[in-house]
């Protein structure tokens, strides 16, 4: 039986006072309301009443604060006292996930903001487009000309709308098709309030519930949204990515029209395609979804392990499949606002981590865990990335044994929210971006019907490429350097051999599975033939 959620009186009073105080303070400081909503921004910017602005800021901030507070307390008290390994825990957890998703969706609808919520298996998406009149003013103020002098045509209805901008289709005077990404007006002020509210929320939650600490998440959000608001930087990221993949005909990055690009307007080549997870479209075009999944994973594995320059928001809307190219299709990469440049030392260490994961080198994993700063939590790195425990005897492509699952279940019982918070705080900032990217990619390849084997093989292969001598050249030529290169070459060849063996084992397993299915069908067919023969033979005249 589900527990009835009851909020302690003390927490409720504190949260109410805190919500009112912080909403007033942040709304006064920023002069705007919460959430990146273009329509709300329009009303605030044109309002002549400071009191009205303050009132709406308090109202909207209070909604956000109370919603998040209720969600945290819901998790805390609904799950309190339930054994982690019990059916009741899993059932109640699922119920809390659904309640939380609905609660946050209601907040987004009330504040007219962007909605992209992912909580466990509950996914809700959407966004409220801005009226073209406001968009037109942003275009004119940024491009400094009458739009009729630039475009032959410009569609007023957006082809896409997100949390900070919307995209319109247009045709230039030279008949080139373009996609124009236009930032909503007033976003910088809105961001100040958003970040202030989030920072207050994280600190308040940590004060009321010390084991729930999310300041690391706020820092990630502030960094990400600051990058997204600068379209000049996004254009640079786009060109750098195009250069990184200039020899890869599987990847296409839209060309940037610099003369029509500012910090608030980004004009790009218009590329046709369908969302990467549109399986129905892929099948209609005769494109194998598994091949798309493999290509997708290899592109992002190259970004992570070789280039060290990672697209931070690879959701399906930002990756299109175009039925062009000699391979029968290509991937079109969009929205280059959020990128993470990995520190070179971290990139090498991350490649080394995957090398250790491939070879089941526990000592090396522990050593790297200490270098990453995760301390005793290093033992969970294999679990996070490969789905195996630290002492697993299975291959990279193998799952956990029944005994390993049982032991892991027992160990996880002792983990508390404090442990999870400490682990997330100890991770280098690069890890959080990689984990987010990896989580989105896992979801996409799952929808494409590919197994996680595709992901693991791609990561293993490109981790080896990232460690190859060719990608890490030395500047001098002494005996020490020659020996070092020889050692690296031997290690690289060893890992390549291990990877080839793993792929061979995977192939053998597929063949064995095929033969088992074939033999079962043969036995069934023979039984039917025998039964039919006997029935005919003994049929009375």
C-alpha cells in the first residue's frame, strides 16, 4: 500500500518563507520572471509597471521553488523506511517518478516555458514559440537592414522552437535555402533570475536535507546556458566540428553564413532530414536502423576520445538522418551551442580508463579513480560505463552473472543519498557532460533497436585510437622517446588484438544463436513430418 505524503510542518514553514523571500529578491534584482519563455519576455519588456514585473517575478519564482521543494520532499518521505531491494520500494519509486514528471510539467505550463523533462522512463517535450512580430524585431536590430533586402522569402511559422530560440526557414536573394535561428528577446535578464533561483533552491535543499546536494548541477546549468546564448560561439563550434569530420562522409554539418550571424541570430545552410530515432522513416527509405546506431556511436566516440571536443546535447531533434551519401545515408549534426572541450590530460586518462575496462585491470581503474578524485567510489566506474562490477569475470560484451547481480544488490543496500551526492560532487566537471551525452546516446540507440554492444565496441575502438602514437606525437627524438613509442605501440597492438577477439566472440555468439534457432526449427519440422507420416501410415482404409 502506498504511503500518504505528509510534509513536516517545520519544513513547510521554512519553504514558504524562503520561497517568498528569494522570489522577491531575485525578481527585484533581475526585473523579470522565471523560465525562458518568449511570450513572457515580451510582456515584461513592454510593461511600464515595475510593480507588475516584481509581482510576476515573485509569482513565477514561487511556483518553481515550491514545485522543486515538493518534489524533493516527496522522494525523501515517500521512500523513507522502504527496503531498497523490496518490490514496494520499486513500485513507490515509480509512482514518485510519475508524480514528479507531472508536477514539473504543470510548472512549465503555468510559467509558459520550455518543456523537456526526462525522469526515469517518463519523457515529456515541447516548447512555446514566440510571435513573429517579436522575432522580426530581433532580426532587424541584429542584421541592421530591411529583411526584404536579404530574403526572397522568410516563413513566419517556425520549423522548430526550443527553450532559448526558434528556427525559421528562408530563401536568400541568391536563392540559397537557409535556416535562421533567432534568440528570444530578453533572455539575458531571464537567465539571471533563473540561475539565482536555482542556486537558492540547491542551497535551501542542502540545508533542509543535507544528503541532497545539487550545487554541482546548478554550476553545469549556468555554464551550459551561458554558452547557448552566444550564437557567435555556436557558429565557431559548428565550424570546428565540420573541420574535425572533414574526411568523414558520414557526417554533415550545416555551413554558417557569417555575414548574417550575430550573438542573437545564427544563419545556416538548410539541411533536410528526419530525426535520428524515426525508425519508420528509416525503414521506408531502406536504411538499416542498426547501421545508423553504429554510425552515431562512432561519430560521438571520435568526438570524445580523439578530438576531445564534445557536442553536449545530442537529443534526436539535434541529429538528422539524410538519405544522401555513398553509404546510403549521412548524419546531420545541428545545435552546436553546448560543447565541452576536454582537458588533454583528462582525455588521455579517459582513454586509459576504457583501456583498463577492456582488460579488466582493477588496479589501473583504482589508480585512475584516484586521479579523477572519486576515491573509494572508483569501484562503481565499470558499473556506470559497462554494466559490469569491478570484480566481474565476464568479457566487455558479457552481462553480469546471477552471483554478481546478487552481490551488487546487497552492496547497493548500504548506499545512501549522501554517498550519491558525494560521488557526483567528486567527479571532474568533464564527467558530468560525458555522462549526459552518453545517457542521451544510449536512449537513441535503444530506440533504434541496437544493443549496448554497439556502444561498447565503438567506445573501446576509439579509446584505442585516442591512445595511438599518431594522435599523441612527441616533439623530440631521444632514446627515451623511441622506447616510449615502442611500448605504446605494443600496448596499442595488444588492445587491438583484444578488441578483435571480442568482436570475434560476438560473431561466434551470433552464429551459435542462429544455429540454436535453426536446430530448434529443424527438430520441430521433423516432429511434424514424423507425426504426419505416422498418421498416414496408420490411417484405416
